């Protein structure tokens, strides 16, 4: 484990790749020497950030506070103030899941009642929300490379024919990997996400395919 | 900017319970830092505003998950600002070669995006401290902190052994720390 001792500076500067950063954080929890080096380094990066301070235009404050005013916080009910939608959504999902869950790839985790993976993902400092606005598909992708997962929350999807399913793909340097099947317009979580991949979507025959056979209906570049 | 960290934490914990007034106070105390950092990285006023807005909306949404035990409010916001800004740059420059990034950096070690930056006393001290670093130390700090490369990528981009890059980062931070941190606090 001594190999970690020389990584505190790279860690503080944000220069560790995700996997190594997680390993280092585990090491950090147990190593006083690295804790002390990291704490000193963070004072330096704080000073560096502070040294660049530039007053933003006053209008920004208004825009931020306006958006805050209509943005729910994690762990709170959304604006609708009725808890019913989440429940109902789950029940509908549960029915569909009962029929389909066995066929769904292990990479896809259906949302459980009460839990909000989108919020969990957005709690990561690296999280990014990406709007999808393709001709036939719209929705929102919330992704945290740090957590290695994303939520795809479609608001509009094309109709499926009989015996068809939507299939998600994570496309990296080695080509597309199946990332899960779904047939309903519900948010789904995809695990095993890596930096720089593209999230793709096709329509495939029921049961899914190993490689995309349908037209790529959506291609979302994930953060690197 | 003079708001102390404990006071900021208290405000952030207030924001976590839905107190928009407390959140506005957090904004007032930190917006220059968040905006300035984003501006330094994206080098475009409109993009820096977008990044700052995203940072604060995300900070508001996730305020209930903010844990003072894991770091300072400023550090938390700065990390979000850096990552979002770097992501913006990468997306807009995805076709640009990393070599070009390295090259442009080496030409301008502690360049500023506009005349607007660095008039503050702290800014001046940091610039002086930065200029006390060797070129390769400056480069190692800047490529990671401002451009988001990992130390492996820095090694690759500059043709330097990994161990040397790590050593440069450590010595750069130690040197900056010696010069800055006492004065800064």
C-alpha cells in the first residue's frame, strides 16, 4: 500500500483517474501522513481558487436565485406536493417488471420506491445532467462518472412494434456493449459507466441483441 | 469573501433545510471564487456564467447531502466549478489535440483570461508564488488543476516518467504552501 503515499498531491490537484482516486480515498481514511499532506495541499488549492476571484455580473445572482426558487432539493417531494406519482409510477413499473425483469440485463437496476438515484447521482460533484433532444426521443441523462452510473429518464420515446424492445448501449473504444433493455417510459439506471463513453439507444427484437441491429436513435456523449 | 468557513458551513446547513436566504448568502460569499475559477478554465464570460449557474443550482439541489466532515464549502463548490468547467472545455474542444493544449499552456504559464482577473492582493501573491515554481512544476499543476488531466496523462503529454510527474506535483504544492498558506490565513 506504500505506493499510495506519493499520490496525495495528484489527488489534491484533481489529477487521479476515478478508480485510482477511489483507491486513494480508501487509503486516505487510514493514513495520517497522507491526510496531513492532503489537508495542506487543499489549503493551497483553496488559495489558488480564491486568487482567481472575479465578481460575476449581478444578473447572475438573480438568475441563480430564480432557478433555485423553482428547484426541489434532494430528499424532498417535487413541486407537485403529492407523493402519489412516485408510488404510482413504481406500481406500474412493478407490473411491467414482474413480466420483464428476468430478461433485463444485470446492468440495469429498476428504481426502487422512495429512492432517487437521480438525486444520488447529482450529489456527486462531477455529476452532469444532459438534455436529450433528438427528433424522436427526448429526456434527461444524469451521469456521474465518479459513481460509474447514470440515469436515463425519457420523456418522449417512439412507439415500439410488437416483439420489440428498447436497448441501451455504452459505446467505448472497444465498441458498443449492451447496457440494458426497457419497454416503458420510466427512468432506468445504468451501472458500469466509464468516462468518455457514448450512451446509445436502438430498437431491438425482444430479448435484446449483443450488437446494435437497429438504427441508432440517440447518442449522448458522456463526460470524460 | 471575508465570510469565515464556519459561518459558511452554518449557512450551507441552513440552505440544506430549504432556506433560500441562507443560500443567497452562500452565493454572495463565494460567487467571485466560483465564477473566477470557471472563467480561468473556460476563458469565456458567457460560458463561465453558465458553469457558475449550474454549480449553484446543483449545490442547492444537493445541499441536504453536503457533509462538512468531508470538506469545506469553498472546496466543495470549487471542485464542482472545476469539473464542470473542464467538462465544458473538453466538449467544445474535443477535436483539439492535447498537444496543442500543452503547447498553449507552456507559452503562457500563468496567463489570465482577461484584464479583469488578479487585481486582488491574494491574486498577486498567488501569481508571485506561482512564478517561484520551475516551469515544469507550473506545468504539472496547471495541466491537472486547470485542464483536468490525470498525472498519467501529464506524463504522457509531456514525455516525462510517472514518478517525476508525481514528484513535481508534490514539490510544487509544498513550495506554494510555504509561500501562500501562512499569509493566506
